[in-house]
């Protein structure tokens, strides 16, 4: 276990878990906010949405502090809450679009940009077309740089399943980008 | 010898540096011979390179602002919880006073019967106008007939399901939606269609 995660675990000693301690909760927020905010910022298109999801995650962390069983590092536990919050957000959004009352049409060809260079904003548009679980595995591994062992812990799967999921996600992402007319020649 | 299709499955992990050294060497050997797979690998490398270069810009004060916002929300929550706890004995006391007053009016004052009859009439009037039997406010006729009377059943279903999935307060929806996280778009659409008619 790394020094960082040992330090994080110290903040959740039984005394602090059973009795709400504002300082330890605040420290937990400060130590993890950057990772959680950047996870959401890569998932949604605005700061406000990412901020809302970050707050929602930490409120859930606060409400469930007493249920934290210390089987994993607090960092992994908080990430898991964030990933579930994120997946649900994406699903709710997609469900609303399928029901047909939101303005975005998932099947429209609005995103087709012929002979375009691969930029991060195009990439983020393409990532949104993957399933929510594939989006998460791509964000956790490629953007956040987490090892597959950690990705598997967070997503409650085996390391092998996380690798297979990532492999499919990256291949799907390449197909989506090709359908959008992205060219790799200038890379 | 492996077919290109098999290498295609290994290439994403080759690019991310997550293959065993044996598999890594096998892929290396294949790439030397196969231009198609080499092009495929270069495309995947280009995609991951953009992702690895990306940096999220954050205000240096974001952490402190977040802590303040969270504490404010948690304080508000605990204030409401405390208020709610105070309302229970207050409500019980108020109810006891009402019951005692009503009983004493029935038993002692003949004029009280008249007062109770008047109260009953008022209650009956309320029940059949804009309040339900348990005090809930019913929708006004004018709200229902506000130009939307030609809504089809499907529109009504869609509106209701849209409201349900869009309301983060209804947490039960989360467990259903989490269960669909692995589905591709086509299967997910089928689930939503089913949900539209079964959830209501």
C-alpha cells in the first residue's frame, strides 16, 4: 500500500467513522477532490455538472461513512461511489434522450466532421457514444492513469474483465471516431 | 499462428502497455509483418496519446470552495433533521389539545353540537373541492385543461417516465439503471421501452 493511501486510511480510524468528525471528513474531501472532479470533468461537458456530481459523491461518502468496512483504501471506496454516481448520471441522461423529450438526438449525424484532426473535444464527443461502463473504464485507465488492478477494484470486477472491457471500449471508440470522419494522418 | 482478428483484440492492451512480455513480443513480431495491424495500432496509439496529454484545468481554490459548499449542505440537512425531531412532540401535543377540546365541547355545551356540524359541513366542502381526504391538494381543473387535453396515452407515459428517470430524488431508479450499465445502445433502448410501460 502506498504512503498516500495509508495516510488516507488514518483519517477513517474507527473513532472518526463512528462519530462524525468534521475535520477528518474535510481532509478526506481535500485529499480526493481533484481525482473525483477530474473524473467527472472528463465525463460531462461543463464545470457545473462536474461540480454537482462531485458534491453528490461526497454527500454519499458522508452519509455512508459508518458503512465503510475498511476492506479497501478510502480512495478506492470513494472512487467506487463516484463511478456508480457517474454511471447513473449517464444512464439517466441517455434514458431521457431515448424517451425522446431531450433535444439531443443520439442517432443524428450532427457529429460527423469529415477530414478532421483528432482533438480532445472530438474524442470526448466520441466517448459519450460508448456504453456508460465502457466510458468509465476508458476514463479510469487512459485519462486517470489508474492500473487495471485498481480499475477492477473500483468497478467491482476482476482484472481480466476490466482489461477485456477496456479492449472493447478502445476498439469501439476507434470505430466511432472513424464514423465521425476523424483522420489520424496528422498525428 | 494467430489470425489478425486475435491480434486486434490484443492491440488496445499493447498500446496501453498492459500485455505480458510474451504477448508483447508476439504482437511486436506480427506488427513487423502486417501493415494492416500496424495502421490499426498507430490509430489506437494516436487516440491514447491525446487522452494521456489531456489535463483538467481546476481553480486552485476549488478544494476549499467544495469543502465550504459541502459543509453548508450538511449543516442545512442537520438543521432540518433537528427541526423534524422537534415537530413530533409538538404535533402530538397539538393533537391531544384538539381531541380534549372536541370531547369537552360534545359533552358539556349543547351549542357545541352546532359548531361541530358547521365544521363537518366545511370539511365536506373541502373534501369535494380542492383538497383530498388526507389534506392533499388536488390538481385544479384549469391545470389539466391547460391546452394539453389532446395528449395521447403514449405522451403521458413518456412524460411520466421522463420525470421519473430525471428526478435524482427517486433513488430506486439508480439500481435499475446500474444494472443496464453493460448494455449497448440497442439493448438499452429496449429496456427503456419496457420500463416505459412496466414501471407505472
